[in-house]
C-alpha cells in the first residue's frame, strides 16, 4: 500500500491555483459582457527630480481645482500628487493652509 503525503502548503497552492483560474475566467466573462475591462489603472506619479518652480506649478494646479469646488483629496489625485506632499510643499514655500 502506498501513501501519498500532501503538505498543507501544497494544498494551499492547489487551492490558490484553482481560485486564480476562477477569477481569471470571471474577469474574462465580465470583459466579454461589458465590452472592455480595465485590469490595472496606471497612476500618475510626480518625477523625483522636481524643481522648486515645478513644485509651485503643481501646487497651483491643485489650488485651481480647489477653487472650482473640488476637495483637496480629489484635486491632488487629479494632479498626481499625494495630499501629504501637497501640504508639505505648501508649508515649505510658506504658503500655509489653502484658503479660498
């Protein structure tokens, strides 16, 4: 009589493989039903070597959106800036808090 030993890890891997296959199939069906599918959304990122004048331009872009009534989180997201970066840059340039 032969025994086969199956470790908990290999059991998990088998489950994960089945689960991924089901998810891929489901996504493909949704894409077929809807006509399109967006798997990954590309996020806009600021360059690391941003100059001070570029930083001020980004701040102004966010401020312009905020003057239109868009909240700071959404405005920062549209520009591609993290809200904490926006606040840090405003403080660094002595602009303080945004006031309409």
